[in-house]
C-alpha cells in the first residue's frame, strides 16, 4: 500500500469510529470515501446509509449495509466524504469522482459533515485542482461559453474542459456532463461559486463552502483533526 493510500485509510478508519448504531449516515464517493465504507462495513453497526453515487451504494450493499434513497429516511446524522482540495476554513473543491451534485444534496441534508483526506489535499489557496462543474447535456457547449464569461468576471482567464471517458463525454449518474475549469488561484471562492451557479445550464459546481464541520487528515505522523 502506498503512503497516500495509508493516509486515506487511516483518516477513513478514524471517521468510521464516529458512527454509532441507529444513525443515518451519508456515504461519499471516491477512493478515500471507499475506505470509509469498507471500515464502516467492518464494524457491523445497525445503521441506514444514503449513498452519493451508484458505485458507493453498490459497495455498501455488498458489505451488508442497508442503503436508502435521499428523502426516504429522517435527516442524515453524519456524512463522511473525501475532497480534492481542503483550503482555509475547510472550504473544499470536490467532484473528481463525478458525483458532486449528489454529494452536495446529501451534504446539505446532513446534521454534520466530516471530510477525510490525505495530507496532500491541504492547500493554502483553493484552485490548484481544476473546478468540476456539472452541466445539463443539452446545449452544453453553449453553456461552456457562458461559464467562460462567469470565470472572467472573477479574473480567471482559462476555459473549462469537457471531461471525457474513453473519448466520449463523461456522464454523471444523473445523465449530465462535467466541465473542469482550471482556476489557478481562487481568490474569492464565494464570488466564484455565485458567478458559476448563475449560468443557465449549470446544475452544480464543486465548491463546497461552509458545509464541512471538521476534517480528518491522514499524515505520516497520524490523523490530524481540523476545524473551520
């Protein structure tokens, strides 16, 4: 196991200890979230899970966990998910796994959200990782041009790139496409979030602001807990 995977696993296992029987738990998507699902499954608790993607739901079900749709349960007690970047105040960029819309829906329905990550995900300023933007497939190239204008309003001059898989546009579980916008340095995440979300055709973006209550970060020295 690589050092990065060991850090992801340590953070995930620490997060699994936060879960108690009787809880409704939101399950994130991606490699770090998968470690959490496996650690949670090993505990054998009586819980109900709400998955943020088809892949995560299938993994949880294969481990014997009860999986429900969002809205079928009471309020989610705790959601644990990974991140592509963790910036100051626990501002996040998410969406590399392609589940940013469903992730944000689950996060916003949760009493508490904890992000888990390896040490490399911490950054002094968001933007090194391209910002995922989920877009309705119909007319998405026109929407991409409007996204360029929204980025320019925030002094970001680069153009978003359509995410491809095997040469074809990547499709989310909801049938949308994703554009990844290289931003460099995001000086005002809130302003950028508002500008991108205002574009007709944009379903959601990967800026998760004021949503994380804590972060568990795996490091070579152990797991560190961060607060906003």
